[in-house]
C-alpha cells in the first residue's frame, strides 16, 4: 500500500475528515481531494497544506482527478451528496439523490482502474454501502460504511459522563441502521468488566440511548450540520486499516443472511473487514436488530435496480 487516500466530496464532512487526517498522527502519505467544484477542492487542499508545518505528520495534499489518482489510491472515502437539513429530515430521505451520485462516481472510479477499499460515509450510509458493493462488484470486505461508529462514540461519551470515567474505558455499542431504528446492545455494555445494566437504572439507560439516537438532529437544528465527530471517527477507521490494527469497530458491513448492510461489531484491518464477531444478543435485542434490518432493506427496495 502507498497509503494514499482520496476524499470524494469536499463539503463540511469531507473537509473535516481531511483536517482530522492531517491533524492526527496517521499513516496516510498522500491525500487527494475531489469535488464537482474544482475550485472548492483546490481551496481545501491549499488550506490543509497550511497546517503541515505544525501537524504531527507530513503528507502530500492535492486536488486531483479520477483519471490521474484512482489507480494507486488505497482508500476512497465517499462523502459526496445531499446532507440532512433542519426540520427533522431523516437520513433515508436523502437516498434517491445520493444513490445517483454514488453510481456516477463508481463508474468513473472503475473506468480509472480503482481497486482499493471503499469507505462510504454519505447517508443513508447502510443503504449506500450496499449500493456501492452492488455497483462496483467489489467483494464485501472491501466495501465498508462508517456505520454506527459515530453513534457508539456518542453512546460511550454519554455513559462516561454519567459514570464519571473516561469514554475510552466504556465498552458499549450502538448497532443496526445508522438512523432512527438503531439501538444499544445493553446486555454486553460494561465499564471495567462491570455490566452497565447493574450500575445504572433503567430510566438512565433509556435517557442515554435516546440522547445517542437524537444527537444528530439536535446538532443540525443548532448549527446546520454534523462533521467534527464523523471526521474523527473516519480517521480512526483509516488508521485501523493502514496500521492493520484488527480493532473491533461497529462499521456497516455486508451480512449475507439478510443480504444487507448494517452497523455491527467487526474486526477491521489492512484488507478491510476481517470478520464479523458473533456478538451475543438477548431475544429483545435480536428483534430490534431484525426490525432495523427491515428498515434498511425496505429502503434498498426503493431503488429500481433492486426492487423485487
């Protein structure tokens, strides 16, 4: 690997991912920015280059093109498309527009002989990840969605605040759709091996789960978009791949049994998805997961190519 990353879409999310990759200590050697607005991509590249003198690592940053850069790119981070608006717009309402953009971009990447790993961030991320696998024909381990990594980070933060510990000491996952049907696996959530369900009251757990699920809506209502959190989370996924960390992350991955993508704990390394963990769920949690899967599959079936 040349450890080359291409970010497609230089809006708030794409730019924040770029800044996070540059400002953190990563294994990225080259960063290429692509946007329909070439001036915007060039401006972001110039702005990011200005940080290099004080950044922890040095890398090449440029505004590029599919034809010139796709062939030797290791990870394509797809952030292009419409974003959620104020007023409670759901991630699923973005699907029709963003699916068309994704299809067009993948056609251009394949024509330019891209053969690396897709990291899908654009919402609705689970459906978009499934479409990326179908449109590209790539094996599922090379098509990854950001999934519920951000949601799980939010969950750990809220639990840490309540328990007065570091979020890094909280082991808990938000799973399923990155959206309204996601839920917390409380049965295995723990701090230092102590089950969270034995520490906190049910009311506290419900409040924390609801705060986690509605966080994006609250941020969007106040500032119009979310981007810092996802920027940091995507950087952690990129690090996991380039450093072959084999970390457990709740990214969105393909499940052959349900024929869909959803966020669930898996092992991530140099080749992408190494394997899905057989995380034990209670009967109630299994029903919630199936319900969330049904939401994603219903959305997939609204795309003409995949409708039954």
